[in-house]
C-alpha cells in the first residue's frame, strides 16, 4: 500500500475555486480501481492550507491516478492558485484501518 500526503498552500482569493475543483478530483479519484481512500483536509489555523491524503493499493495504482482526466484537469486548474509549489510526501501505512 502507498499513501501520499500532498501539502497545498492556496492564494486566498482562489480558496473557494480550489475547493470546488478539488472536490471534483476527490469524487472521481475515489472511483479509481486501486484507490483505498482520498481525503481532503483543511488546516484549522489557516483556511488556505490543505492536505490531500491519498492511499492506493500499490505504486502502479498511484501512477495510474496521475494519468486520469480528472487528476490532469485538477493539476492544470490549480497551478495558478498556488501560493507556493505543492509538496508531496510518499509514505507506507504502518497502522491503518
């Protein structure tokens, strides 16, 4: 299993647009074969900071996600909304339900 934490810092005037396109990406990512979970979290101290918690059965499923229409639409749409480059940390779930 492969879990990735993606940290996103959004320019404040784009936060609502970011939420909308990210919800679209979330809903479609959950339908992908090999997707275990796809959570979108918002920082309680800063409403412009988000964490995406993506879990796939394996590296192939995670790689396939990056080939989907919804991911590519999300990536292109949010690029100008970023206050800083997004940062991803791949992890291996240790204790996971």
